[in-house]
C-alpha cells in the first residue's frame, strides 16, 4: 500500500498534497489550490484502489469488491479525504488612471458701421391776411431750410478672447462614484431701479467636470464616461458680464496614453447691411419738433458685424502605478521639488 500511496502522490504532482497509508487506508492530506484540484486528486487516488477478494466465511464463496467502491468492512482500503482548500488570493488593488483635459475656446467679435445722411428739410410758414376795415391785404412769405449740413457717423469695435484651461484628476479604476472637479467665480453687477436705488446682483460662473474610467481586460484601451459643464467670462456689455456656457456628456474608448478630441462647436456669423435708413424723426429732420419736407434724401451707409466662437475639448487618459507617480508634471510646473524656489 505504501508503494500505491507513493504512485498516487507522484501522479497528482502537487507539492502541497501528501498521500500516506494508515491502517490499510489511504489518507489524502495537504492543501489544494481549489475545488478542481481537490476533486482531481481524489479521482486519481480512486483509480489506484486494487480489486480485493473478500472471503465472507468458510462455507460461502469469495466476493470480488469493485475498486471504485472500496469499503469499510472486510479490511478493504478506503480513501479518507483530509484535503483543505486554500483561500482565494486577495484581488489586486485597482489601478489608478490619470485623466488630463484641455479646453480651448476662441471668441472674436468685429463690428464696423459707416453712415452718410444728407436730407435738408424745407418748411413753409407763409400767411395771407385781409383787413376789411381799411381794405388792406398783407402777405408774408417765409421759407425755412433746416438740416442743411450732412451727417456722418462712423464706428468700429473689435473684441478677441482666447481661453485655455487644463484640468488633471486621478481616478480609481471602476470606481462606483464618478470623480468630480468643481470651480466657481462670482461676479457682481450693479443694477439701478426706477427710483434710482442701486443694488449688486451676483452672477456665478461655475465649471463642473465628472469622470468615470475603467480598464478593458485584455486590451490597452480605457473606457471613459465624462460630463463637462464649462462656463467662461468673455467680457462685459455696459457693466453686465458676457458668459459663454458649454456642456458635453459622452462615453468613449481611448487607447492608454493617446489624446482624443471629444467634441466642440464652431459658430461663424457675418451680418451686412447697405444704405439702410437710420432711425430718426423725418418730419423733425433731427432738429427737435421742426416740421418740414425733405428737399432730397441722400443716404449711403454700410454696416458689417462678424461674430466667431469655437471651442474644443481634448482628453488624455493614462494608467499609472500609483497616485504619486502621476504628479511629476504638476510638481515640475509649480516648482514643488525640494531645493527649488
């Protein structure tokens, strides 16, 4: 039986499983690396059980016991399973993913106005009177010409804004809750009501970024889910802030270390007008409440306005060993290394 035990142990081929014989029984001891390995060891041991001839008594004939059944009586060998199952290894800690987002926003405004107006007005104030008492007739002939000089209006304005933003965040692989970056700036505008009382009204410019990331098994690509709200102050108009509001929500797959343009938009408006009648009181000719008719009307003008706005978002995911391993560029940018001032 000891020879059989040695062959069983050699056939199993696991250094953590031992086979020995005790009182004509085969003991399976040690640690198996899972249920499959334990079942395999038992089945191998069963194949080595001999077919035993059992003699019940002197009068009866003998009986051959099948080896797969074994038995607990009559001195037949049995297999005693004392194997332990090793606990599963602890899962490896989740990877850290550094996500870099770059926002590029461009705004360009151009406005040009030229207007030439020459529209002289003539008014007739003549009157005729007859005095029956003295038989006298009198008449006054009065003509007035106003707005004799032409008017020239010319204006030009130009505005340009370029906004570059960079955000970095380190997220856990397959985290349940998305990582978020929030920033806000409050601007105050002064408003005046009908009674002349002024008050400050707050206007909030808020940026919110939410990110979820997950690695794809068997691939060097990453799956990203992003929700971005981007607000930017472009300028002011009569004291009131001009705010551009942009938002984006998407789910994409990007290769580790590569950059991808998630999305954006571009708006290009061009408005032109020629020889448009200016807003004025024709009867007054721009001279209060004077009445009259235009001798002629000469109007030449050109209005041109162009607005251009565009923005685009780039994202770069990168799997890093630890959270501290992804801060070299930030440390270098802000001179946080020891000895640098």
